[in-house]
C-alpha cells in the first residue's frame, strides 16, 4: 500500500504519522535530519491539494503535557523547510487540534502536539490505544504512515490508527525498506557490519541474526569492553556488562566456527575521567590498566591503530551497515574513532548505510553531509529490529511485512 494506492487526495484530510523525534538542546533542534526526511511525503500531499494533519511523538513524556517535550520548535523548523506556514495545535485531540484541522484549506498543513502527552498512545491496554486511535481517526479521511523510526512500536498512532482509515506507507518508509531489503536479501560481498554504542545487551539480537550473514563484524563503542573482558583482558573502569560475558564468549566461538571474522580493537583511548579535559593515553588492549589511572582508567574511544584497521576493512567492503558511535564523540578528545569510521564509509564503493539516531547525529555533528553516504536511516531501534528479522507492528499492519 503506497501513497498512490490511496487515489486522489485533493481536498481530503490526510493524517500523516511522522517520526519528528529530534534531539533538542535548550529548545533548539540539534539535528533536523528526521524533519528533512519527512519532507518528500508531506510535499507530495501538499502538492496534491490534501489537507495535511501531521502527528508525531517527541521523547518519552509520561502521558501528560510536559513543555520540555513540546513539538512547537519542530513546527517552526518544518515551516522553514517547507517554505510555507505550519499551523501548530497546542493539544493532540482536544479543541485546539479540532480547530486546527477544521480550519485547514486544500494544500495546507497542521502539526498536532506530542502524541505521547496522551496515555492512550503508548498504553499497554488495547482498549486505551483503540480509543485514542479513534479520536485521531476523526481528523482524517485517510492515513499515511511515514514514521519509520517508530514502526517497531505497537502504539496507537502506529498500529491501531491504520486499521481505522484507508492507509498506506509514505515515501520515507518505502525508501528505508528498499535499502534494508538490500542488506538482508542479497548483499554484495564483502559485507561488513560495524557496531558500536554503549550496551552489548541492546545489540544481542542483531549480532545473533547477522553472524551467519556477514563476512566481518567490527566492534567498537562502550560494548567493545565486554568483548575484551570475554577474551580475558582487564578493562579498568570502562563500561562492562559482566552478565553478558558468557553470551559474548559464545558469539566469538560461533563466529570462529562459521568463518566469520569478529574484528575487535587492538588499541583504545584510556582517560582519567569522563570529561573533555580528562588526561588520556592510547593503550594496546593488553595493557589498559597500565596508565597512571590504573584500574580507574576509562576506555572512551577506539585507538588510532584500530581506526586504521577498521577503515581499511570498511573501505574494501561492497556493503557496510554501521550502527553506534565508536567512542564518546560528543567530547572532542574521544571523537577520532567515530570520525575515522564515518570517513571510511564515505569511501565505500558499494552500499554504505548509517543506521540509528546516535550514529546519524554523530556523522552530521562531525561535519559530514548526508549525500556522502549511500543511506542514512532515520530509525535506530527500528532498523536494528528489521535486521534482526523481527516483525515490526507498524509494517505488518500495512501489509509491508508478512
Ligand atoms: C527513536 O528515536 O528511535 C524513535 O523515535 C522511537 O522512539 P522511542 O524509542 O522513544 O519509542
């Protein structure tokens, strides 16, 4: 079910579920990638003369209004990017929203306040979700699901609402799935997956599912220390999930059996504390605790030798998927690893995919342009769960996953 399948939408009210969950600092958007990614579908609807009602969540408020999670700054940014006014409704299904929708003329657009200010959006109770979805359905003659970043959530606007109106996927979901299908169905080889981020426990499913499918798995970020500990290395006070050491040991053995290379760092940057002005040293993985900081030392980035090793492997691959920063890239002394990996991805002669909110924010913060990569996914959890082979409720309900 694509946009075209809905027929002419001229003069119709179309509710569009976007993922406008952008990072904000002091009320200012620090990465507007998700807003930009929503534009093709919104422009297509505006150009057809539809009356467009945009809905989204932002952050994780607890089911009631909370000004720090207001979508107001997003409405302003959306209006700048569209080059036309966006009416902002200060509630989601109350009088302000009803008025905003009723006042829309053909080709105009309104954004309703954060869906998650309403308990019904994320409720575990099917009835509550259905009730909230029914209220949202009042605002539309048709529904377009385009929030790829949230399709893994069984929430009212993602799962129940499409069952109440003629529904289709927007062009962002289509584009994301086209790329992710290439990663799962017939990737060109060599195929490398680079995983970072802080927790190995968030990545277990994807590691397990990808091990039989990839040629090499490169591990960085905070999670690398659980792998090093599984190999018997001391890791000082670095992030460590001791309860995952057995699982990781099994992955290492499994990979050896399958002939898949799990490539671990050979050196890391060890710091005295978690701050931008911390003292720090590059150490081989065998001697992480041999610094003046001893067992208090914290590994906060991969080292230069590892960056080179990973970069060579990445640049020689035909397909690369990358999720998760290599280090604490927000602090400049620990950004080099993430920058090196991003740079290597720009040199891939094939398909390079950056997945996840953190990694995409990282590449933009480090000065890279979106068009230097094959694809930057707007979905973190969603793209990982797709690659894990899971059924995603927001895709299943639209018939995009069987
Ligand atoms: C994301 O940032 O991954 C999506 O917007 C989903 O947000 P959630 O994890 O709060 O559901």
